[in-house]
C-alpha cells in the first residue's frame, strides 16, 4: 500500500501530482510529444532496438519522445510523459482524501512555497524491486547529508527537489498525500532482459550516459522558457530563470506551470540559511514523520547507544517491587538465572567432595604400599 498520510481517510486513489516534466520531442518518438527540456536526451539510456531487453509492458518507452507506434514500433502509440513526482495529490476532492486544486494554486502563487531555479542531473539508472522490474532514472541528492557547518561548501546536487518536497509536505496535510519513490522518473515497466549478460551490458550503457551527464553538472530543465503547451511563456523570468514546477492531473495532462520565485544566487548567508533550515529534515515513509537528517554512520551510532542503554537497564533490574519476574532479551527470567547459578554451586560442592574422597583413597593406597614393602 502506498505510504499515504492517513490510509483510513484516503478513500479514492488518483494520479494528480506536483512535479517536474522531462518531456522532449524526438524523431524516434511520438510526433506529438511536447518539449519541456533539452538538457538531457533520455534516448541515451533507452534500448529502442531491443538489443538487451526482450519484452516490456504495452506502454513501451515512456521517455525520450515516447512511443511512435506502427510502423516504427508496435507498442501503444503515446506521447512522451517523462516526469518526476515531488508530491502526489491523488484527487482534487477533499472528501476522497485529496485537496482542492485551487488550494494548491493559491498556496504556490502566494509565495508560501519557495520554488528555486530547478537545476538537476541524473544520478543513476536502476531497476526497482518489482518482478519484472521498472527501470528508473534517479535524481538523488548527493551527498545525501549537506555540510551544515561550512557556509562555503557547495550545495548538494539536486538539493532543489528535497527543498520543494519538504515545504510541500510541511504545508499540505491531507490523507492521500505521499511521494512515490522520491525522486525518480520511470522510463519502462516490466523489463524482461534477454539474459544476465544482456542486463549487465544495458546498465553499463546507462552508466556511461550518467557519467557524462554528471561530469557536465546540473542543468535547468525548462531551459527554453516553455509553457505547458510547449509555447514560450508569456511572462518569463529575467535571465531565463524559468525552470520551475508543474501541476499534473495525470502524467499525460499538465494544467499549470509555476515559475521559480526563489531565484539565485544561493551562496549568500540569508538564502543559504533558508535552504539549510529546510534540508535539515527528511520525510520518513515508515513513521510518516519528519526526521533529522544524519549520516549513515551517525544513525548507526545512535542505534548502538540506544541498545546499550536498554541492555544496562536490563542488567541492573532484578524482580520489580510487585514481585514480577524480569525477562532478558533471550527469554531467560531472573528466577531461571538464579536456578542456574545454584545448580553450578551445587556442582562445585559435589566436585569438592569428590576431590576429598580421591585424596583419602590415595592416602590408603600409599599406606598399603608401605606395609607391603616392610613385609
């Protein structure tokens, strides 16, 4: 089940979301695909010739221009729908667990949600845990823990996604809210590879493309100042700072585009403090709460300390004031432990008796040997 905020009140599932659009018209794809970015040609991580991949679901390739249909391909003809979800809304019906569309629009247009100039770079192409898997392009924040102490340190790659995500999750609290696998773009579903070797070769191809993109660094997505229909924006920001946020009814239908309202540079103290204050927390899907951002090592140390404290308390505690028996981690009660100690003491006592008997017997044997010698 998706990790929605309140499953009991999330009545009807839906596909509305806030996120990024990575669509791009391509000669290899559907002719009606719209261009919302030209920074990354996602065809570089596709296998349109099916050299490595044997089969997929009927959608085929979702990115890189989409599926052209016959005679170029025999999957369902569909426009490019590549996107990255930042907050799943579900429906615009609050009675179903969603939130009214106008509430989303009003909050963002009022400036309550800060939208930076979104410049990103793919960090990996992976297969998710499904069987058969989906193939995903990842846009992870790297490093995952910013340097909160050094004001001169560069901001992490793809920091903008968590920055927007955290603000949205703080501001909007409705039952169906969640984010599916932050942060990725699905490029293919039900990927069946021709062989283990073919799978390995495909991911080597992807790694080569990602390495090239990462070497070039983060790029603005909406680098052409395009509106939702692919036409130029009527009122673009100055200096082409137009890489912002989209409101989707579903992955094929975008209704609104929100330009950045929190513009660079981001290296001055005021803006950096705003960014770092937002990035200090991360949404935990298991507990459905915000948790402080700590490194993996620090998190492990905290857990070890907590376990040590529990163990010390257990060792110090005996039977409580009500006479109840305490039980340790292995299920052994204090009474059982006491019985084991008494048993060991008894064994030691018996062992002592046996040693005395052995000494007496040895003494008698020596006396007999003396008598026989004298005789």
